C-alpha cells in the first residue's frame, strides 16, 4: 500500500495505535527501542578526544535498520515520534543519523498521550530535534560508561568475574548497607504506655496517659508506671478540657513516576519493574472494542505534578456530574515542583477521566485494571475538595494525672469519596467517635492497661522506600529507578527477603571497595549535583563535555590509586560439612552469580553441585556456631533449623530474628498474625507491637 509519510516510533504496540489515528497516507513502524549504542566489548569513549562516543549499530538490529532505510527511501517525509524524554530524543537523533535526515528539518513529533486528538495535534506542529536533550542523554551515557567500564574490570581482577559498578546503583547499595549497619548497632530502649478504658452511659472510649501536673511525662520503666498508678485512688475522673476543631485533609497530588511506583507497591503489591511494564502497556494503547485502540494514560516517566488546563476542565465536569459541585476543586491545589524536577510533560493521569475503570474493565487484564484504577482514582481525587473532619480532644484528670482521648468524625468526605492515600480504595478513614462530654463532668474508668514496649530498629529498605530515599536525595531520575534495583539484585549484591533488601557478603565487599577508593561515586551530594549538571545541559546552560570532564579528571586519579592499592580479595570456599555423594570428596560452599551453592572440591574432575537452602542471616540461637536456614517439612510447611544439623538440633516453626529478649535473654521470633507480624519471645510473655 502506497504511503506519503513514514512515522518511526519505539514499540510495535505504539505503532499499531498511532497508525489507526493518522490514516492511509501514513505508515507507522517501530525501531524497537535504541538502534545504536556504545559497544559492549570495549569502553567506546575516546577520552583523549573530548570524550567522543563511538556508536555502533546494536547487534541483532541489522534487519530492522535495513527495513527502516528501505521504507524511508519510499516516503516523501520521515517523522520521528519516539517518547517525549531525553532517551526518546536520543533515539530520534540516532535514527536521523542512520537515515541521513537533515537535523534542521522539522521532523520530530512528540505527544504526552496517545489519543487521536493529541497525536493529530502533534503532527500539525513538528519541530527539529532538540540537541540539548540529546547532549544530556549522551552525557549520562558517557558518564555511566566511564564509571562502569573503569571500576568493573578492577572488581573482576581483585574480587570476582561478572561484577559491575555504576553511579546510581553504588549509592543504592550503600544506602542498603548503611541501614543494615544501623540495624546491627541498634540497642532497644524500654518504654511504657498506659491506656485507660472509660465509660459514659453505654458508650465506652479509650484515652492514653499524657503526663503529671499538666506536663508531658515519658514512662521509661515499670517504676515510672507504678508512680503514676499509685496516684490513681479512684475510678472517677474529671473532664478538665474539651477541644473541638474542624480539620481539613488535602488530597495527594497526581502521580509522578516514583510516587506511582511507591503507591503501586503499597496498594496493589506490584514490584517496581511490573508497575513500569503495565504502565507502558496502558500508555501505548489498549483495544476498547468499537472505540479502537486508545492510549489510556499519559507518559509514565515524569517527575512533574503539572496537569493541563484541558484535563483539569474535564475532571471538574466529571466530578460535578458524578458527585456534585461541592466536590470539585476546579483545578486541584496548586503544587510546587520538587527540587530538581523536570517539567517537560505532565503528571501521570488518565488520557480521559470519562473512561472510568469500571466501564473499561472488560477490556483490561487483571494487572492493567489494578494500575489504571489506581492512576484514575488518584488523579480524580487530586481535583476534588479537601475532606473535612470534626476532631475532639478530651483531657481527663485525677490527682494531677492526665489522660487524653482523641476522636474524629468525617463531616464531609471530599476527595476521600474516591481515594485515600496509603489505604485501600473506597475505604474511609477509620472514625473514632467520642461521646458528648462537657468540662467538669465525671466519668468512670473501666480498667487500666499498662504495657511495656521497646524501641524498634529502623526497617530495612523495601523497593518503594528505597526509591523514595533516592528521589529525596536527588539521585537518579524516573527512568533509572527500576533498572537500578534490578541490577543490584541480579549481581547478587542484595537479596529480597520478605520484600525487604538484605545485603549479601558480596555486596558488602563491593561497597567497601567503592567507598574506600571511589568516595565521590557514593557521595550523595556529589551525585545529586551531577544530576543538576545534566539538567543544565538539557536546558542549554552547560556543555556536556565540560560536565563529563569535571567528573572524570578527579575520578582518573582515584582509578590509578585503586589499581595500585586494592589487594586481591580471595572469597574462600567454605567447608560444607558433608561429602560428595558421587565421588566422596568434601563438598564446599562457593559463591556464584546467583548466590552461594554447594560444589564438589574435586572440580573439574567432579562437577556435582547442589542448591543451598535459604539462609536468613541469623546465627543459630542454640549453638551460636551455625546459621539458621529455612527448611521444609514433609508436608511442605516452612520451619527453621541450624545448618550444622545433626551436630546441632535447633528447630523452630517461627522465624528467629537475630535479637535476644530484653526481658529474659532468650531469642526472639517473628510470627505472622492478623494485621501484620508480631515479634515474640520464644520463652517468656514478652511481645512487641505488630509491624504492618
């Protein structure tokens, strides 16, 4: 079929969607991502010649490049419609180079959403390729190559083949290890609370101890509790003060890439990679029956919370029709962009708020529906009025002992009719309604509940909390988070246990080397300032070669010192404690690409290997010599035991956590209970607050 115009996009799904909108004069094809890159076999950067990158066609892309060249020759004009970010601009630039297109020609087309109107409007106003965006992407690529291809060979020679280092991944690893150090060094402190149940008529309510003589008092020991309870000689308490207020709760802003990744992990249990994969599908287009294929959300790599006036107007109309005028904020609250945020395109939102999740559910698979529902609800809520809560604070006293009860009642749902951040969609904030109480009134205490607590160590990072920390420190950009987390797991620097990152022995070795010999790589402030420099390149305020040069000169000095001073680290094989069933030689524990495994010491004559049962990183509480491992019973039920069995016969159905009970010094275990996990003593009645 004859065509006048050739349009090149990145993915076949996107090509299929756009071709339907443009008509028969247009042929839309996909480059399937990048077509040129730096070579994998060597550095590919000429350091002596202004860091000139040496690009080659990506292996396996030969047929695609051949087809694109052939199709471009038949077209009157070629349009480059890669994604609207630095990476997309770079792909367009590489395509222009391979196809011999004029960089002064207006052949670059960008759109933030793949809808008929947005696509047609974009083709009415094509522009030239923005070389500042290309330079910013090129600078990042060259910087990452200089770091990775300079440090990685040192790690191969000094530690182990197959290791790698990178700017953002090194900081992510350091954050995980710094947190692990905090946990290991943490010393729990005892504290107490006193809850009291009160009754007025048939209505019961709870209050908590506040202090003595009108001043707040911390209860550190059982002695402090007794000092308080001895003052309480009666069950009657006087209402000293009643404070009623109206409190507004504002909706959260629409999603950026990182806030979407974090909320998807919390609410719908999606890993970061899965969130981005499903978001890509929603962006590129879903077939909606008679309506055809439509891009359901705006571009999903963004750190902007800006919303177009058109989208605000459509949302206001929907909210007023569905819920009433009092629920519409007519444009949502004004938001200040996060420091360092790019404002190239909008926040993540539905391409049309009129496509409600329930109406298009039949066209989506389970995962697509979950994420679309999350994005749609968050956006609609962001354009709604605040929720209004009536709050009540009641102060009760007896003999200078003060208790305080707090209550709240939803007066006006506002945005909470649609979405509550951090909670399940459609579920209201739990109300705690207090009875009508007046100053001077006497109420009776039903009982007192003193409770011992111990401060908890900081939690290990999960995917969403690590992303949030990287973002807060200005490290990385929306497109880098998912691949960074994937890399540190693939290299076995960290492992996920109970959805939390635990560093491995290999991760600790690599982190120590990088911290000792390449301090600027793991300096958060340095890396954040580097991100700002890359943004300045994009804005045309900096030359990319100068940015790279400022980094590389001191880095080259560090490289020389590292080559001279890093001693070869021998990761020794550990005795496994049993013999090979094939040849009788002792088995050893080796560290491989995917973690530790059993292997015969008679290698290469004997190649017997076995998987190792899962270690949980806790010393055996019974013998203190072995490690606790996860095992399975004959009925496939998980239990925990010592890896020195049968010398040590320690077993437990509950998971030991590596800390001793502050009360009786026996080991603590983690038990799954309704609502989360409970830390309990294996011997006495000690327990800690439920961790959700």
